[in-house]
């Protein structure tokens, strides 16, 4: 799967304007983290923003889910009756593969044992316009780090290692 550059190009083209707007409203320079957060805020009233106490609503650039938790997340998404995901989303089949004998045999065993889950995730991914990383494609946090972690972006994930992408300047919550 190749990097989807459209959303990133769209984000970068609007960053300068969003940063300038935040600087003007706050009347001071911004840290790199503030630039990233403010550029992802929705409906921000800077006059009511109080550092450390205000709640903010953020719009991520990407969602990444691993196979063990994606099932419930997708079922909840389906119950909302939304026709497709609002931001680029990927499903990564790695957590249901258990290491016992060796990579090749363990992958075959996982594909056999979890066939119904993988079929569901694959078909739901196709139906709702999500990317699908089949079993054996790699570990989610490394795939995300190598393919989707772009400085200045924001992502949420269902894997506890999602914050690794923060090392590349991503606000990565997971």
C-alpha cells in the first residue's frame, strides 16, 4: 500500500494560514506542539481558550486500527450508518497472529483460526473505504511509522504503540 499524499498535501497547504490565525488570536509565538494541535482544532473560540483547562475538539488526519480491536470499532461505525470513513483509515491484521513455531507456520495457523475475523475486516474495509493490511503485512505501529507518520499531522489508533509516531512530529494518540 502506498502513501496517500492527497490528504497530506491538503493539510500542508492550509497549515500556514491556520498557524497565522492562532498566532494572531493568541498574540504570541507558538510551540511546535501548539501549531500541530491548533491546526487540527474544530470550531475554536480563542477568546474562551484557557490553557490546561479548556476542552478542544480535534480532527485527525488518519485512523489506524489493529485486528483485535478493529472488529468492535467497525461494528460501532456500521451501527452509525455512515457510508464511508471521514478520514483515511487503515486496518492492520497483526495482533491475532500468535508466535509459537515460526513466522510461516504461525501465519498459516492464524489465517486458519481467524479466517472469519479477517474476512469481516477485509469486506468492511472495502465497503467503508478503509485500507486493509492483510495478515503478514507487518506490525501496525511499524507500518504506521514507515507509511503514514508525517510531521504536522495527527492520528489516532487502536494500538498502544501509536504514539511512536510522535518521534516524527505527529500528534499520535493510541
